[in-house]
C-alpha cells in the first residue's frame, strides 16, 4: 500500500483535538554552534514527550468498534509504546506493549503509567516484535507497528506540514531514522508542498540499517547506543521504498556527536532531548560544511532520556571542553604535600572535585605516592596553565583520559 499526501492531510485532520501542534522556534545559539540557520520543531512537548503520538492516533482512530473492544498490541523501545498506551487508554482501548529488556527504566515505567500491560522480551526491537506478533495472533489483537504502517507513516507526516506552514523558506529538513516511519511521512509531505526541499536522514553509526538497505552495504549493525530510539536492525518494507524514492541522503553520526547534541539542547535551548531526538543536531555537528548558511529544520523528536544518562553526558561534555581536568602526579610522601598542592590549586582558581591518594603502586618510590586530582576549570587555556604551574614547581602532571573524548 502506498502512502500519499492526501493520506497525510487526512491524518492531520484526525489529530485535531487529540495531539496539539508543537512549536517550531529559531535557535540562534545552535545556529552559532553549527553555522546553519537552525529552526527546531519541539516534538518533545507532547504529553508523552515524543512525536509518536501522531502516528498512534492516526492508526487508533481508524479502528472498528470490534477491534477497539479486542485491544491493540505494539512493540517499541519506548516512545511508540508510551504513545500507544496513552492514546489507547484515552480512547478506552486495552493495550499490550512488548518492550526489549534493554529499554531504559524511565520508559518502561512511563508506559505502565499510561495504562498499558508491559511485557519485557528480547534484547532488541526486532526480538520484541517476534513476541508481540505471537501475542497478537493468540489474542486476536490489532498490531500497531511503530513505523511500517501506512496510517502511522501518514500521521508522522503532519510534522512536515506544520514546519513548512510555519516557515515556507526552509531549505532542508534533517530527520532521525530508525525504522523509517518519521522520515517517510515527512518526506511525502515536504516533497509535495515544496518539491525542491532537501530531506536528509540521520542514523546512529552503530545502527546503519537504512544506509545498508539502500546502498547494498553491510556495515556492522549493533552495540550500545545513546540513541536507542532509532537502534533498529531491520527497516520497514513500506518505509524503505519511500525513503529510497524521496530522501536525498543519509548521515551517520557517532556516539560522541550524539552526546554533544543532547548536551547542546540542554545547555543552549534549555530542553531535554534523548539520543534519538538529538540525532538531527548531531548531523550538523558531524558535517557542518554541508549545512552552513542554509535554513535547516530539525525535529527534536523525543525527550525521554534517563536522568542518570543525562547527568553522565553533562559531565563527559565538561571533560571534552576541558572544564573538568583530571591529572596524576607523583609526590613525596611527607606531611604538608597535600596542603601545598591544594593551596596552589586555590591560587590558580581551580575548584577541587576529587582527590585520590595512593601509596601501593609498584612504580612509585617507597617514600612516594601518586595523587590523582580532578578539578573544575574555566576552559582549555586554564587547564593548560594549571599543568604548567605544577611543572614549574617540580611536580609534573600527567593528564588522565577518562575516555570521554569519544
């Protein structure tokens, strides 16, 4: 079954009163960081904090009375799960959601909170789909696929309609790709409204499923990614055809670029983006020359990030920017040395975060000790000045690499 712009328009009408249009705002700070003229579509403002509500409503609103009574089932890593659960409950439809065992707890809890029965099964969305399909057959439930469904695709296309209505001068849309439902619907709408607009997809480098499918390549697919919402090994049949026909290119982004994008949304836009939600911005960081000077529309498609992961990202970005410096020195094991070092750091304006004193290493003299120090600094120049100052007083330091450099 094909999906047309008329289908997108019909879905948009079904969304009225159920899913409010999300704001699209200029982002001057992100523009300064990337060199592009950035506009952000804040799909994280919905009740479930993600764009998936659009496709879920588009599908659920078309069920017959008999189908509603039997109930629905879906598989999802989180956002589709919450969308189906929330709107199914709102419409009085029983729902079961099968989620991978690896799904962040915050998304599992939210899905249960919206009224769904949650079944945890498998390591990936693909494995969860096998279980969901079996339950659907056993209980006669309607399957609400997260991306390879014409009504779901049409619902997601309403985002591009809203973006181009708000700013017809957009040159380019940069859209995350998991299974391809979001970019398929948006490409159908965007290319109909403005045929000359460029539509660029973004995948996590660890999960280049659509890239492989369209290019006939066999890049490895799998691994722990911050963008679990687009960590898909198998793209849809419908979506593959649409993406091949309408999407201009795909950009693969690294984990470090995803982390930087999540942090940039928080620090500069004061909004939460999960890894998948920040993938569009990550593409601008990955290939700034490609988007420089162009008016780019980004879809912040989801904000359901684990607070613990977010805290870790913030610290890692401080380390990348050298606003946190960790270093090791070998010192004489005698009274007053820690006081000397802490006093010197105070003079240099560095705030001590952590100190670890170790005497047992075999590469340390018997009358010596190693000292690992982590301090807060202003910037790269300040960090270098601290290291230089200790060298000058006979205490050379070795910078410790936390691995945050990605």
